[in-house]
C-alpha cells in the first residue's frame, strides 16, 4: 500500500499545524483555511487534520492505494471482511479527487480505502448516509 492514512479533527487549525509541523519536522503539503495534510515518507503516512467537526480526535483511519489495481485488491479484502461497505466511487473530498469506499470495524472505527488521482479546489461533499451498522459519516469525518 502507498500510505497509511490518519485524519484528525482539531479545535484550532493554526495551533495544530504548528504542533504537527514541528513533530514531523515538515510543513504540510496542502494547507487550506479548514484543512492541512502531510505526506510523510518516514513513516509512510498520509496525515490530515481539519476543523469544524463535532469532536476533536481521530475522525477516521484509511489505506491509500498506489493505483487502481491495488484499490480493487483492497476492495476485495473489504468484501471478505464481511462488514458493510459504502462504495462512494468517484468523489471530491479533502481537496482531492479520489475513488473510495468506507467501512467500519466491528467496534465502529471508520476506515476509508481510496486512490487519489487529482487535486480539487473545494473540500468536497459528504457521501450519502448508510445504515448505522456500516461506516458512518464519510468524506473525511
């Protein structure tokens, strides 16, 4: 897989950007008024933060695929895991154009599986709601 993905909701974006920039010894590669993202190589991590959520802390975890073939392979694993899956498909989310699906583990932790294939000028729109037993929320929180 290309990168592990972690998305946190934060109360104060500027303060959090300063903290994580120091922690990672790197500036974010994407910075918007409500969002920031680091693409780290050590560890291989797509780490994002955003404000405006109901809570702070982990919004969701994810797996970022290298290409569409790898994405299909990961989708197969989601199906075999026997948890409900929301196939969002082509979407704009977190200032990126991606193809993605969502699920939740047996304890309700949200997981996003995606392949990013371009940038976007808007944060995006959340996916349609799914049953409570499946992944809830969607686009980035």
